[in-house]
C-alpha cells in the first residue's frame, strides 16, 4: 500500500499570487499534481503587499520567529486554498520585510536586506509547521530564497524536524543568494557551518551552496540542466561543488498546464484548432498579422518570440541576426520587455522594416495569440533550465527554433531531413551565425517541403509534458530518500 506523505513546499512566489519567473509556475501547479497522487501538501509563501489579504483568512495565532541577535520578530499568518485543489496555502505577513512594491527589488536594484528577509522567511516556514502541528515527511525548498531550510531543519530546528527529509530544487543557477557573513548571527546554527564545504563562498554566505550541501536530494527542472550545472559554462562558479554532490542530483522536466495552453479551447485566440482540424491556425495567423500591421499573407513564414529581452534569452543573438533574416521572405513578431538597449534597438527595427512587428511590454492574451498564429517560434537561449514557451509552441503546432541547451534540448528533436522526423530545429553554438543559418534552414523547409513541415506540426501537437508526469518523478525522489532500501533509485 502506498504511503501517504506529508509535504511542506516553500517558495518565494507562486501563481496566481506572485510571479516574476518560472519558479512561480512550478510552485503554483506542482503541489496540486502531488496532491492528486494522494499526498498531503501545504504551500508557504511570503505575503507581498500586492497579494490582497481581503481574499485571505487570518489565523488567530501570531507567529514568533527567532532571529538570533535581532531577538524574536512577530508575523501574522493568512491562508487560502490553491485554486482547483484542496492544497492549503499559507502566507507569512511581515510589513517590514514584505510590505514593499517589489518582491526582491525596486527599479532593478535588489533590496539590501534580502538576506535578512529570507532568513526570516525560512525560519517562519518552520515555525509555522510547529503551530499548525504539521510534521512533514518531506521539506521541499526552491531556489536560494528557501535554500536554508535543509540546514535549518537539521540544526537549529532539528528537535522538531529530525525525521524530515529535504529536497532542494534549483530553478536557475544564476541567482545563488550571496550575502554578508553577518547573517550567521541570525541563522543561529553555529559558525562551524561557515566553511568552504557548506555556506562559505569568498568570505560570504552562499545560500544555494548550503542548500546543495545539506539537502537529501537536489533536483533541477530538466535532465539536461542537471548535467549542465556541473560544468564551468553553466555552474556559475559552483560547478565543482555540484559535481561533488552529483549522486543526489536528479533532473525532472517541468510540466505545462494544458488547460491553459490548448489551441482547441484557448479563449484568447481568433479561432480554435487542433491537429485534426488546422484551419483555425490560419485565422490566428491573419489575426496576428493584422494586430502588428503586417501584410496579410497566408503563405509567408511567420516567426514569433515571447520572452524577456535579456542576455540569457539570446536577445543579443537575435539583434545581430535579425536584419539579415528580415531580408528574406519572412515576417517576425516579438513580445517582451527588459534591457533598455534591446527595447530601443528593436523599436528602431520596427520603424524601418515592414515585415517586423514589436510589442514592448507583456500581454498574456497576445502571448497566446503569437503561439497560435505563428509558424515557428524562436528561443535562442544561452541557458534555459527548462523553458515553457517551446512546449507551448509544440502544442500549437508552432515549430520551435532553439539553441540545444537545458530543457530546450530535452524537449525539441531536431528535424532530420533523411529520416523525416523531428519536432523543431536546433543549433548548438551560441553565435548569431548559427542562429541565422538555422532560421534560414527552417524557412527553407517551410517553403520547399510543405509535407515535411506539416508532418512536423502534427508530431509536435501530439507531444505531451504534463505536471502529473513530473509529480510522479518527484514522488519517486521523495520515496527514495525516505526509504532507499525499499524504493528504487530514480534515474538521473
């Protein structure tokens, strides 16, 4: 008989409450999938002041949080239920730490006390379990913001969590939570843990490093990324540390919400469609062309981009190659915001090129419409732990053009002209030349091998990457670290 586990899932953001990136998508959906497997799981988040407490229930009991040299700080706790589930969500409310306009920064400047804020939050998460009388079998931490949970549960709070096992998920290695070593006084775990194997990094505290050291299992959001972070190119200085702990690192690909991203029932798009009835995709293409004031042509290759204008996303590669690509018979539309130089550069391209459309900002509706209306989707990321847009693109028959890294490499099968299979187009070198020639190759297939292109679209739309599949892999990791003698080691 399968054991029902009690799981504490802590994160700094989760949809639909607070989101800056992919972590929020995972934290807002994965707990529901884990609950569907029959486990009891609670989600704990900060209550940023953009989260309206009028829609939440306040707990009667205030929460005391020991903060070492700062003494005991007090917080309120609110709760609600994660939509379309019975997962309890708890919010730690503290005006000084979370009553701000941003989550981690204002005007692209990180809050100077982010270290204190998330030491407080991590301790508050464990204190909350005590007042709820919730004794977890698994403590699941996410990214640097909660990376201290594994060490805190084994030191400062060991008497209450001695039997809990810890899982630490790395969503993005680039951000590690590096702060001044004075935080050791707030952690109350003893200076003996400030060493090169645990928390110390160049005389600072590195929270992510400590999470890797003390977690019973470390997961990343794709199998390829689990391997990449152990290399100097993607490890951001911690590749050696991760390699030393490679036996407990597992890659689990994120799922997507097919209730939200499904062309057969998408309410944002001009006309619904599916693999056995593709006519609606042409209507969606015309709608995108009209929105961006492009020439109305069903027969032109239309390529889309949705994402941050950031170096990680390969925005520099696109900038270097785009004018050369636009010299061909092609249309390109872009939706995003980010680095100011990029916003200015692409605004200039939009002004001078009739076959290019730009929307600076973000629109959920327009993101869906681009996925539905384009023939191809561009994701030339320098690194991509998982990536979701390429998976959305597959479902909409919009063939991804990607750099073979992280989750992009795991999900996209390069078109093979000899064996006539694949679901997209991949390149390997992070250069504008590689991007350019891959786009030209994809355009050439679109115009000169219609049958192959349609076959790829059909194949792409059959792909399925569900959260239920991901949840089963997390469950396997949970069971293995709790009882390695009776549960098989998950594949890495």
